[in-house]
C-alpha cells in the first residue's frame, strides 16, 4: 500500500486504495468526449493509471489505439482490447512514444512531490514530436467543499467525507461510494494545487499549458515548452 492510502470494501484493493470491483461498476462520464475533442482521430494514446479500463474501453470504441498502464494487475485483468503494461508509472520507460499521453483521475495531485515529478517525467519521456499530454486536475473547491455528496443516476452515492491536512500542504481525503448492496471507502493523500502551482509543476518537467479544455479548467492540454 502507498503511504497514507487505504481502501475498504469487497474485492481487491490497489496500492493507492482503489477498489477494483468499485471501478468495474463506475460508469464513464464525459471524459472520452473531452479527450476525443482535443486530439486527432485514431491516434495512439498512452493511458497512465487506466484502472479496469473505464475510459480505455470508450476510447477504443471511438477508434483510438490505447496502451493502458497500471500498477494493479487485478485492475488490468479487466481491460479488454488494449495492450496492458503493469507497473508504477513513475519508473515507466517503454522506449517508444505516443501521440497522446493521458494522466487523468487527479494523479497529478500526488501528495509526494517526487512521485508527481516522476509521473510528469513519464508523460514527457513517452511523448512523440508534436504530441500532447492530457491531464485531469481536481476542481477548485475539491478540498474545501467538504463534506459533500453526489447521487449518481446509475444508483449510487459518492461522498467526499473529509479532507484533513497532514502537513507539507497535503490533505488526507476520505471518500465513500455507497451502492444498495455494497460500500467502498478510499483514503488517500492529495496535494491541492492552485492554477499557478499546477502550471509551475508542469514547467518543472518542461511542459506548458496549451489550453484548458473545459470551463472548470479540470482538463488540460499540455505540450513541451520546446514545441511552442
Ligand atoms: C482512481 S483510479 C482511476 C482509474 C481510471 N483512470 C478511471 O478513471 O476509471 C486510479 C488508478 O491508477 C492506478 N495508479 C495510481 N497511482 C499509480 C502509479 N503511481 N503507478 C501506476 N498506477 C497507479 C491505481 O492502481 C488505479 O487503478
């Protein structure tokens, strides 16, 4: 288990506290539409932290070629139709490049700054000339608007119960996913990043914002500074 991360509920739990059975149930939202609108049709995508393939499968259906990376073999077992690579993103070096590298699910908010640098360096290392990195950030009030809950039309409730400081600008976030027949929880470390801090983190690894893709600025298209 990664430090400060844990999960409860039925089935396997990943090192960052995610439940495999939970992610197998979560419906995909508008993420594939946001991605498809930001990149050319049919390109090769390296998806970092793919989980069970919630987004992977929708991207494959849209005609993209996806390589899915995750450190959980149990998550990757559920991925269909994509090449899968099991291991930590931080150390990944496939010796090849992709038109698009996808770093979604707020992974850029890793509590450990070295882990975050590792994630972003992996993005840069695998980027083809002229390619882009698509990043999903937390919403602005992610750590302050707590507790909060959302009832999903698919019949479950997501609660962000608390976000408590644990030092060095990092919060311990506790989330609950309540289904009629099962409940999962996840506790994880996350570092809030203002827009400025986020852009500084990109700059550290030679990336810059090309444009924010959504009004809430949660989705970002980043490119190497040398390409601008
Ligand atoms: C919150 S889940 C999201 C999964 C998927 N992106 C989705 O939206 O359904 C995060 C996934 O990233 C994986 N993960 C988190 N940190 C990782 C790391 N540093 N290296 C490899 N996998 C990681 C976890 O195992 C988990 O499957």
